């Protein structure tokens, strides 16, 4: 292992091409260079090419790299860095910039210059060892001196933490999350499994750290980490709220003892630890055989209790059926609307109860009914609030467009951004309507219900139970309907629109397992011989349809986002192909984590932030190089703008192609769906295809190598029932209330 000290060199790095995996630095650390690299430039340094992960581009900082030199035909001698550490700056200019950076809030450039002018090269030593001397500087009092010293100590701790975690290939993004969670290096060394709380750090990484730090193989911490990992993984991959204990025990012991001889964790030792976790309330048993993580058990239990309270308040509305019906009739006459008896009952049922569900497929009038509910509610309750919510930004904006009332994401309404911890925010009393309920997972449902006052609100869930279930755990819409105690209106009559009649008909055929789809101008199936031809045809179709509808109105929806089988008809691969078709390679670009982004690219947000919601689409407007690094300016469709850095860009991807799962809640004029027989897997099911088809307003193009993949989707339910007790708990809570 070779150590190399470098500094970032903007002179040799392209002003229009940025990459966090390849960068050019200057260095005078000649003793650690091959003779071929020791070519001194005018500044007395050598030019060094470095390849690594998340390489820093910070001016005036010394960077300590660890790695090895390798020779390649393309780059010559290159330093391959396994990890790096930022050393505090040594030049006066660098120290000034350091003090004026975000590391020291409240210290501007003028204050930083005054400090450095007073102490010169000894500035950082003064801050670390004798911060009281800062009082010599005009404008610095004892409180400000203490803050500067504290921030400096935190910076040292952060640097040490990042360096330690980098040894185990933990990314800078994850390291930042670890630091922000206030885990100390000492905490991590004592119990590496606390890192399981950080997104992007798995059990195997914790195991490597534990082996280095000498954590016992049968320690309580290791067994608890394995237990949590098994339950969390089952939830993430299968959508389950709980596991059967027998399955849980088998998988956890396999994780703990696999490839270890003799097995370090005995059955008795494991069960003792699980009993202790249960006693401490970290895991919960239900019915003797169902084992939950505490937050999942709380989510189900609280959801059921809140639903029971809402239903218990039905008789407190004090509304007269005849009066409400008359208001609805008046609205229909003034709007020239004719409802069927079923639709009219759906409106009345929703207005007359604290809690209700409206479900139905495309073309059944859900939007028209929502408009009527809002209008009549406003006449009945002119002073009460109307809150329209949806799980994603796209779904919320579509709700706004169709209803005429402003809608928001659940996350923004409740100010949930990085996680789903309780924020204590309550939704204004009045009417609350949640659209695209099939996308709700049980953790978000619980958060939503906790924010609603059952004595002063009416809650309506709208959704299509035949669409894909939520990405997160639970089966919310189906379980609420299955409880049989929540007033439900099911819309079954289809009101066809000429321009999308075949799309709606085919969606219902798919939903009923019928393969005789109707092909016409609105619904086309393009045959190809193999995946390579499919890609060429997709490029051609995408160009034609975006010319016709505009790029914002065309969606290329893939059944799969990524794959380990080197398929190219998946959204991650198709994004790179279409990027080259849509955005010139001459545009300024940045490469983060192996992914290239260019100015003009369409991008997709994968998490909820204050400026954009999960599922929001935006455009890269600029790429900016500063002394603090590279930033990407994004203009989002919701009208907001943001500046993203390397860490936040990890949650942003190209948006020329997205998975069908990610398209839920969105609508487009044209939808293109590739269905390739070699990709058939458990995800190929009728709910997936049904969801993809119902995203289109006007046109569907399916690209397929024969009928095998298409027929497979239509004829496979793929319904491995998710493990959840929500339906049972709702019924039990209602009975208890009675």
C-alpha cells in the first residue's frame, strides 16, 4: 500500500467534464511516485492521475491517498486510490477558505481573513489548543470562539470517521449519514451493527468491521444485528410487515453460522437473545408465531386504532341524507353531469361518513366523483379545509390538474423528508382525500392517520386495488377493503373515451387474464426478433413519439430497473442509450458514482426533499465547479430549483426510461413498454402490465419478441400474499370500540 499526498489541480481538469472516479492532482510527494511520473512543472509539482471512488475536488486542501500505482495504455502511470483523507489546509489562502466554509457557520470571509491575519500559519493550532486567543480578533466574543473551536473538533472527528469507514469501502454519502446520526467512532468500533440504521450499509459490511474490532461471534450485538437485518430484508424484498418465527429463526441462524465451523451461535443462545429483544420491546410477537420489528407493529396497531376511532365518529357528523342528496342534485344540474346510481351513492357515502374508500379502474369516473365530493363538501362546510394528498409529486400534480384544487404529497404535507419519524404535524380539520392509495405502505399510512383528528375530519381513500402494491411494506388498500368494516364504493361501469377506448378495454382484459388484446392506432404491439433489435426499435419509436407528443409526454416504462444478467432492455441501460440520442455528448457533464449526467438531461428524484418529492422529474440546468466541489443545478417540474452535490446525486437518476413501479401515479400521452422473453421473472405479472397500460392517456406501444412475455404477464397473478395483520387488527379494533 502506497501513501500519496496531493492537491486538486483545476488547471489540468476539464471545465466541462467532471468525474468523481477520475481526477488530476498536483503533488510534490516525489518519494512515493514512479520515476516516470516525476516530471516537474513550473510550480515545482508533478501531475498525478488518480482513479478511485468519490474523489474530492477541493481547492487548497491536501489529500492523503492510499492505494497503488498501475500502468495502462490509455492513461500511463495512474494511482488507483482505495481511500483518501482530507488534511486540514496549510496555506494561508487555504486556511482562510476553510474557516469561511460551511464547516464554520457564522464565520464569513472577512472574519476568516481577520483570524488568519492575526495568527497566520499558526491559526489552526490556536483554534485547536488555545481557542481563547481568538478573542484578540475584533468581532469575536467568547461564545463565537467556543463555536469555532467546537466546529474544528467536529471537523477532525468527521475526517477520522470518513477515513475509518473508507477502509471498508463505505461511500462518502453513507459516511455523511453516519456522522449526521451522531454515531461516534468509538460507538462503531464497540458495536459495528449500529451502522445497520444507515441506508447503504449492510450486514456483511458490519461483519467485516466486527471481525477487525474483535467483536465476539456469539455476542448479543451480532445476534441483534442479524435479527434486525433478516426482518428488514424480508420487508424490503417481499413487502411483509412480519415474519413467521420459524422462517425468521432459520434465516437468522443461517446468516450467523453460515461457513463458520463450529457454528458460533447455538439455538439456545439465539433464543435467549431474542427473548431479551422482545422484553426490551425492540421486536414484538403477535399470536405466538408472528414476529415484527417494533416500528412495523406500531404502524399496524396505530393504523387500526385510528381507523376504528374514525368509524366510531360516523354518527357525530349530524348530516341529513336528504339535504346532502339535494346539494348533490343541485351540483349535477349546474355542472350538467349525470351520475349512475352507483356513482351517486359513492359520493353520498363519502360525504356522510368519517372514513370511506372509493375504488375502481380507469374510465370508471373516479375524477368526476372527486370533483363532485369537493364541490358538495364546500357547500355543506364553507369554512372547513379541503386537503388533497397523494404519495408522489407526479400524482399530486395530476390530482391538482383534474380536481382544480391544490394537492400535495403526503410527505410534504407532514414534512417527512429523510425518514418517517414522528414530526407532530397535524392536518387541518375538514375533508382529506388521498389518491393513488394502492401506493401507500403501512408506515406512511400510520403517519398519515396519526396526523388526522377523528372528531373533526372526513377521510376518503381513492385507488385502484388492481394496480401494483406499494414498494414499502404492507398491502394497505386491499387490507382496508378486506376488513369489511370501512364503507366502500366500487366503481365498475366503464365510460369509454374514443381516443383511448382500446387502452381501457385492454387494461381490463389484462386484469381478467385475457390474452386477446385489441390492436389499433391507440394500442400497438411491435414485434422484434431479439433484445438487440428491440433496443434499435425502441430508439426509433422514442424519437417518433417524442417528436409527436413532446418529451415530457412520452414514457418508456420497463418491467425491470436493473439486472445482473446484462440485459439492455431495462431502464438503467435504456437511460444511457437514450441519453446519447437526446443530449449531445458535447454538453458539459459530470460523472458521479459511475453515472454520467449532462446539461439538459431529464432526471428523476428517488427520495423526498424540501425542494422535490420522490418521483419528481427535473432537468439539469447547469454544472458548477467551486472551491467546495462540483454542484448540479436542477430545475424541477414543480417549479423549484436545487443545487445537488455528489452525495445527493446518489438519489437522482436519468429519467428517459423508468420502471413501471416508479411510474405509478403518473400519466403520459404515450407509453412504450418493452417485454422481452429472456427477462421473464417473478415481476412479470398482470398487475405490472395493468399498471403500465393505465399510465397512458392516448397511446400504447409494446415492443416484444413474440407473445411469450406478454402472455406470461397476463396469465400470472404473481400475488404472493404479503404478511400483514392490518385487516384483522382493524376488525378487532372496531369490535373493541363497539
